[in-house]
C-alpha cells in the first residue's frame, strides 16, 4: 500500500481509564506513531462519552490522526469525529452511512465467516477482525481467528482489514507479516509505562515486518 494508511497502528482506548490517564495515553501514543484512535466507552453514559470525545478531538486536531467513535453514531456526529466503528449489535451499517455521510470512515467488527460474507455488501471502509488471539479486554468473542484465519480473510475481501485481539509486542511482527492493513491494540499501549515508547517500538516492528514481507514477494 503506497498511499498513507491510517489503519496501520490503531489505538483502541481503555474505558476504565480516567480522563487524565486517557489524555496522557493518547497524547503520548500519537507522539510515538499511532495512526488512528478509537474512543471506546461501554458505560452507557452518553454525556461522559461526549465529554471524553471532545477532549480527544481537540487533542488530535492538527495531527492528521483520525478519531473514531465506537458504537455511537450520535456521539460521532456531536463531536464531528472522523468516523464510527460499529459492532454487530449496533446501528445497521446502511443507516449509519446515511447519517454520517460519505466522507467519514465506517468500520464494522466481524467475528464469523457469515458476518464476513455479509459485510462485502455493506457501505463500510474497513473490517475489524475480532479476535485474532484470546484477550482479557474482550471476553465475549465467538472465536479466535489466529494467523491462518487472518490470512484467509485477507484473501476473501477487498476491504481494509484491522486485526484486533490479544496482539502484543511478542506476536505483532507475525500479524504485520500477513500484509493486514491495520493492527489494533489496547493493553499493549494503554497499560504501558511509557505509551510513547511502546507505540514507537510497535510501529518500528510493524514497519520492519512489512518491509521483510514485501522483499519476500518482490
């Protein structure tokens, strides 16, 4: 992929962190090379969600790093975020696209082969393939795709794919070597002692793995 790839190092925030910690993590992670930020809030307090989104929107202004809102189209519209990421039980993708317009990014989580097939006919920009490996941050996943499942998915869709779930510094090179467009991380950055350094190291590993892969296939 020669064009700029916003999905490359995709940070998904930890909704257990307070606003000060969240702000620190995102600011440092972007300095370290994160290319996209998804604000994930599972508490159901829309006012708090909007407040946190407004803070991140201001923080990311001028960085070229898109802010993606998890699940809530209304929150994304309220803060003029760059996009929305939907789960399978959220608003239908067709309706979300009508509301956010053609210029915003729209992502959709995929957990089964059936969902993968159905997504090919939806107006989405990228798929979040969940979960690649077992992860403590998401315990309700229906399957673990693994490396083989990820490679198989890439062969089945022209859409950009973002791998998520159980990815860390030990296995990220293996994930990047598949040629997947994006890699999403929560704990590996959010819970790092130095989020900037963590993002920097992860970005370098991804870049090196991609370079080796392209040399292999050149």
